[in-house]
């Protein structure tokens, strides 16, 4: 019986795909974070309220 070990690092297949196509997951994560920031800024009405009550 063999025991499988779980490694926390990237797998050789993943590394090869990154070489071929770029790190799509990292790029997607960065785009999502940027979108969240832009949406948060667009929906922030606090500055408008401050100017209206001043």
C-alpha cells in the first residue's frame, strides 16, 4: 500500500500551463480585486453627503 503525500506547492502541470499561458488565476484574482475596488468607490456616497450637509 502506498500513501499519497499532499504538497502545498504548485504542481508540475500547473507550472507548465503558467509557462504556456501565463498565470491566469493570478490575473483573474487581480482583475476581480480591481473590480471590487472600483465598484466600492462608485457606490461610496459618503463624500456626496458631506458636501450636501456642509
